C-alpha cells in the first residue's frame, strides 16, 4: 500500500506575557480555516529562508505591534504534529515578555480578538484551545522547566490521540 505523501508546514506560536497574564488570539474571523473558533498564541508560518526566531519577531510585530528582541524571548517548546490537519506541522513555541498589556495595534487583528488571560485560568476558561495546549500549557509557562519536545498524532477532528513529551533542562 502506498503511503500518502504529506507536506510539513513550519510555524511559530508566541505566548506574549505581561506579569502573570498571557496574550491569546481568539480565531473568530471568517477566512481562518485552521483552528477557527479556538484560542492560540499569536504567530504564523515561516517565510522562505526565515528561521523560527526571525518569524516569531515578525509575526509578533505584524499581529500585535509589539517590537521584541532575543532578550525578551524564551524557546518553550518544539512541537511536531502529524495527521489530523491537511498538512503536518513543526512549530516552535516562544514565551515573550512585553512591558505592557496595552497592545500597540489594538485588541483585534486579521485573525480575531486579542485577549489577556491569567496563566492559571487558561485551561479553565470557557474558550476552546487548540488541542496541543491542553497537553503542554502548564509546561510552557513553567519558567524553570526547560524546553519541551512534544510530538503528537491527531485524529480527523484535530484532537490528539497519541503524544510524547520530553524535556531538555536549561543549562546551568
């Protein structure tokens, strides 16, 4: 039996942090085919020749207006998602500190509404999250955990049916 060849898309998801709160985009604008009606961090796909960090800086500026640099960023996770979506995904998740909850471009962007949530209330909110956050959120926001390497297989409803998670502790 021939296996179907699948494309792999590369993207970043950035969780902007101010104090104990994190910025999310509620993807509720028409035209968003991926993760419509769900909460996720801001981000997007890499452009040709762009690395993950460059993409994170660009996407944060485009979607929120915040200007960030390497000193504000922490690589929280490297994520591999297979099946479920039309394409497979390799993503880097960043936690990025910003100085204020005043979003430079306002509380809305082309994808939806931007909102701040307390880190301890994200999993308890009434919003539906992208599925991988249910398995990784507490590790993403744990500043002392290190980097997560997360891999998952999804079902046809974009829900995780199997996953592995490994941590690389911070160097001392």
